[in-house]
């Protein structure tokens, strides 16, 4: 049984709400030209909707440039992949882009097995703030 959802604090560094649900933490912040959504914990059917809320907010602007930092993620299943695909489509519809940051072989294997490695080639580190296409 999963814990009851817990909502916590305010991220004073970014001015954005920082929320956690059970073992999932998903703060986001604008850093230079990017909106960085850092996800930690598990992204599965029970938590995917929570991640959607943050990615919807990040992709709601014109020409969003979103980086989803998956480096702290412990588990990601097809529910998480669906969330990433939806958010990437929203970003493109608004003239922007969505990229993932991942340095772990688990995420690479999942992307490769699902045929999404070409759509989401992982960045290994967050890019410098000044990079813009």
C-alpha cells in the first residue's frame, strides 16, 4: 500500500511550488533559458499524474525549453514514458522542446527497448544556462 499523498513546502530559490507525493519529489525551476523539472523517486502508474501536473505547467508557455532531470529517478515504467511523450508533444506544439537528462544505463535501456531513444537522446548533464537553439 502506498503512503497517503504528502504536499510539502515552497521552493524559495525558484518561486515555484515544490511538491512530493509518497516517494516522488518533483520540484521545478526556471534556470536561465530552461525550465528544469527534477524528478526523483519512482515514476509509475500511481505517480505519473503528479508528474503530468508539473510538465503541463512547464510546457504551458510559448516556446518552452524544458529539461526533465531523471538522474535521481529510481524507477521508471511505461506510465512515465507516456508522460514524457505527452509533454514533449505539448512542447513541440508550442514551438519548443523537451529533453531529458539521465546518466544511468537503466533509463537508456528502457528508452532503447521502447524505441524512444531517438526521440529522447539523454543529455548526461544539465547544459550551460546560455545554450539555446
